[in-house]
């Protein structure tokens, strides 16, 4: 079973049960870590690959 953010967002109660956060709290966390996450993801990619 897999979960997507956009699907879980429709079910606020389940989202809270799974993550322990409200959607608003989760979005604040995402904004704080996004730049660092993207930087690490770029480092994982091999040159010449998309």
C-alpha cells in the first residue's frame, strides 16, 4: 500500500493519524527542509542522467 500526499490530504483525519501532524503543520515542516532536501537529491544524481 502506498500513500501520496495529495491523496492523503483529502482525508485530514487519516493524515493526522499517520503523520502525527495536521496538514498545515506538515506544510510548515516541508518549507523548512525543502532547500536542504533538494540539495541532497541533486548530489545523488549521476552526471549525464536526468
